[in-house]
């Protein structure tokens, strides 16, 4: 019959016999097996390695990121000119928003500006204002002023009155110059005759004093000499009057030409100011009512769009994606983990649009780390040396701002190293 524990004496001879003589082979082999297990565990822990990973959300973009195009005015899309997926050149028009100025009117205005610029070079040829079927909206006032200025300038340029007046004055000036030349020649002749008359007068005067010449005859000779002097004075006076008249005529000609130049300059300045105002209106119209692309690339619709659809000002409606660009990933990393991130570290990318179990992962490498954090978030740029080719050799289709998960492999440590670091940290504490 079995005995209870209380009935078993631990110090009995039977128990002591068993304890004093344990099986020697069990002890030896047991210790050896335990030692081998420990060694095997150490080897495995040293061989088995797994990476230390820092994860973050990634947004895929390009080196030159896609440009989102915003509508600057509210209204209906009257013309949707390019379909999604088309390749656009910089400055191309994508769509036109409803506005008070017709596109035909703006095209006419562009051609009119070229006509007016040529008209300024040759105002004799008039500008052809065929504007009956166009609507110019806010530009109508400047357009009407430009039209009147061009017509007045053309009329003034083709008026023959001023050219004829200038021609008459020019002819008079030429005649007066000839007259002055004739007077100067007469004066020279008169001066020569005066010199002869003066010499004869002096001789007659001496003869009169000596009583050789009669008094009446002397007075006659003196009178002839005085008349010669008077004739020279009259010629000088006539020459002076002719010069004064010539100066007046030249001043009249100068005033007319100055007035002509000022009138022409005023016409040109007014026309140029109106052209400048019209160009500003056209630029504002284009910015407000034409949706254009600032860069070359492939057109992408940010939402379903059709003709006559109303869009709101400030709304992003299109995007242009540059082609043949290097892909870049942007990762937001919290500041506690940024110290482990370094340039050149490998990055595994898993995109939301393509489940990595089916499509695989995309390999990348850390290219740039922002120096400063924004709200405790650092910006890390990742380059994709193999593009969007996955680990399963599948080429992913690029979608602007495609989101996903990025895993930055900071350290590839073994289990032994991790245990050692843990023990060390315990002793440090």
C-alpha cells in the first residue's frame, strides 16, 4: 500500500542510497548536450541577421515635379481643347473659360497690333479696321481710342497743307539768301565807288581852298559824294533787313517742323500707350480665361472634365507631368529616428496602388536629407536607380504624387549584436 509523503523519511537509507549514487553517464551527456545547444544558439544568433528599419510615408514625384494648373476665373468651360494624355508644349492652351471677349476678337486684336506696328513705321498706309463682327468687352474703350488715333494720324500724315507750307517757306528762304548775296555784291561795288568819290572829293576840296575850283562846282562834287555815301548806307540797311526777314522765315520753318515733329510724336506716343493698355488687357484676359501649360509634358485631368462644365476660381483642374524625368521619392521621417538615416542607405518602396505581394517592391537609395525639421518632421529624398521596375521585374505605371510606404534600412544587425547592445544599455543605466 503506498505511503504518504509524511510517511517517507528523506533520511532513510533507501533514499540516501539513490542520492549518493546518481547515474554518471546521464550527468556527463546532459552537460555536453546543454553546452552544444548553447554553442549552437550562439552560432545561430550570430548568423541570423535582420535589418533595422525606419518606416515613413512616401510620395512619388519626378526631379522636376508635376505642375498643377489652377483656374484663375470662375465660369463654364466653353472649349476643352486638349484631351487627357496629350503631350503639350510650353504655353499651349488647354481650355477656355466663358468670358465677355470672344476668342475670334482676341485673334483679330493680335493681328491688328501687328498692323498698327507696321503703320507706325509708315503712317501713309492706313490700318484696316474690319471690326463689325467682333466683341472686345473690357478692351472696347482702348480699341475705340486706338482706332480714332490711327485714323487721325493717317489723315494728318497725308494732309498736303503743311508740306506745301514748308515748301513755300523753303523757297522764300532760298530767294532771300540769293537776295542777300546780290545786295552784298552791290555793296562791294558801291564801297569801291565811294572810295573813288571820297578821293575826288578830297582833291576838289584842296582845289577849292586854293581858289582853283569854283564854289558852286565844289558843292556839286560834295553833293555827289554824299549821295554815294547814302547809297552805301541804303545797301547796308537793305542787307540787314533781308537778313532779319531771312531769320524770321527760318524761325517760321523751324516752328512748323517742330510742331510737325511734336504732333507726330504725340500721335505715336498716344498710339503706343493704347497698344500697351490693350496688350495688358490681353495678358490679363489670357491669364484669367485661358488655361495654359507653363511647361512641356503630358496632360493629366485631376477630375472628370467636359465642355460647359462650371469650374471655380482657385480650383486645380489639370496637371502637366514632365516626360523622361528621373523619379524621386519624398519621405517624411519623425525627428526621433532621423539620426540613423544616412546618405546612400537602401530603401524599400511599397506603393498603395500596387500591392507589393503581387507586384513586388521598388528599390531606392537615400539621396538627400533636409538640414532642418518642420514640425519635428524631416524631409528625405530618395532616388530610384532602377526607375519603377520592381523586385518581380514588373514596370509600374507612374502616377503623379503616388503614395506608399518606405522602409529605410539603417543597420543590418545580427541577433548576437542586438543582445549585446541590450545588455550594454542595461549596464549603462
